[in-house]
């Protein structure tokens, strides 16, 4: 848990339940590490590596009505970039043209992000402040988050200044594998099957030739 995470997540209502369930003292110690500072927490090498390996994450924004809105953002592995130890960014690909997430950011820049590595059962949560950068505003920045070879229209860049983050325990994270993971594991087995089939075929040819000799 980063220094600022408890200051954001542990509201009075949350602290009340922590007290009821016996975890208040532990999390109070974690929250006091911020010492009232409002500085953003820096991402470390572990967080940076984890984020850049993802091919998707969950993004939460807040609407004018106060309702949270959660959307899955996906793309090729590496489409989520770490610009520096306080900043992440990704290309906003054209979708169904509802523009709910980006529209919410017009009135409230606060976001929450959950990134999950299902095969290794790891989860990273982030709080941050987001900006939508249009192509006409900064063409170079938008171009820098585009993914070469990926067939998608880039409408803008989403740049997030990370305020705080926390790693979750893996206890209830299901272990899931993508098709790419499965194909990677199957490749050596398929190669071995191919080799064995060739050996069997060669043996049959030798046996067939021997059997026709008078």
C-alpha cells in the first residue's frame, strides 16, 4: 500500500467498519504514513513492469449524477504505458461512441483503475487524476501512445497522474488464461507430437519396405 492510499480510500464510514471488524488499528498505522502530505506516490519498478505487461484493465470514473461508471479498457499487451514514476497513459480507441468515461472526465478528473494478472493472480489498484488529450491539442503525445500495427482509430490519449496505489492479496482472484497463454504452453507439446508422428511414419515406411522384400 502506498502512503496516500489510505488517505483516499479510508473514509469515516470505512474506518467505522474497520473498527467493527478489528482491522482499524492496522490500517490507521498505514494511513498515518502520509503525514498529511498531498503529494502523489511514485510508482516503483514492480508497478511499472506490471502495468506495461497488461492487455486490459478496469477504469472507473464519476458522473455528474454521482454514479460511478466502470469500463474495461483493452488493447495489445503494452498499450498501457508508464511515462514516468507518477504518470501512465494509453490510447483512447474508438468504440461505440457513447463517450461516457471521457465525458465524465470533463467534470471530474478522478479515476480509479484495477489491473489484474489472472494467470499469476495479482491485482493492482490505483487512484489518479486523468486528462483527455485530443489529437489537435498535442499530436505528438497522441502519436506516442498509438500501437503500431493495431487496427484501431485513436481518438485521444488518456494521461493519468497516479496519486496512490495498493496491491491486493490473491485469495479470491480466479486463475484464468488467455488464448495466447494456452498456445504458448501447447507449442512444445505440439512440436513433440509432430516429431513422434514423423518417427512413426518413418518406421512404417521402413517396415513396409522390408515386408515386400522376397
